[in-house]
C-alpha cells in the first residue's frame, strides 16, 4: 500500500516539486497550504507522515507541530520539518515541539525521500513485538500503545521507539552514540544533541504519571532506564 504523505507548504512550486518526488517513490502526496488545510486533511484521512514547512501563513509550522502532538488523531504521526533555519537552536526547537526529523532548504529530492523512508522505518518498526511491562508501564507492541497502570500515555513515535528500547534493555547505561545506533539506526545521520532533546520529551511524557524518574541520567556516561527510581 502506498504511504500517504501530507505536504504542508504554502509555496506551490515547492509543493509540486515534493509531490512529484513522492509519486516517483510510489508514495501518495496530499497538499495543504496552511495549518487549517492541514488539519482538515488529517481529519479526512490520517496520513502516514507529515512534511511540515516552518514558515506558514497564520499559525507557524512550529506551533502546528505542537498542536498536532496534543491531538488524538495526529499525536503518533511522524513529522519532518522543512525549514531554511539551519541553526542548532532552531533544530532543537523543532525537535522539542514534537518533530521527528528536519530537512534544511534547499534540499534534494533524493535526500528528502531517504529521510522519509528512514523516519517511516523507525516509527513502524516495532509494532509486532508483543507486550512489555516495566513497573507501572505497559507497552503494547501490536497496538502501538503505552499505558501507565490503566491510563493511556500519549506518546510521539520517536519517544515510543526510545521507550521500547529502554524497556527491553533495563538497568544498563547507554551512551548517546549507542542510543543513536539502536534507536535511530547507524545509517541515519542524526546529531547526538537530538538524543538529549528526545530524552527530555520522553520524561515530559511520563511526568504526569509520576514515572519520569525511570529515565535516569548517568553523569559522563549516558542514560539508563530503571524501575528502581
């Protein structure tokens, strides 16, 4: 089945270029020129991935990403930010808003398709591995859901992958480089700072349930997941 990719971009020439590249890669592009059109497209049919421009008229791409991460329909849909803002703090702001990856303009169609495929692999790769429990946390692989006790935990796709790895490898310390290799994959270029951002997002996800202390920082070594918090 072709993957449905929502392109949220106000410049028609860029939308058309990206849509052409997606069709060549056997993907199904859907267009939206602003945040409202994007939300309507998602309500009609949830896409497999969202390509989101940072600079949109009205509500910015950054604010839209934050909103999508809070909504039931879109909270688990991977988001790649398309942006001309290549500074580290801008990239960190995007990641903290819930974005899973970013592509800096100008970009090649080949790079964009590679990034899309990598994010789709990461977000969909652990669906069939059964149920994992750690303390009050329960991760249901086939359903792609996380619960704290009886309460559902709203969680983004990258934080889900990170939590899955931690829950299947408890009480061991992993460096940022090791987490990048295991969670993101050694063939994907992602900066080590990205790990810190997603660790913060995972803790923030678990905090309302009083479980954020399970994700522990080990000074000068990396991170560890433990139910003995």
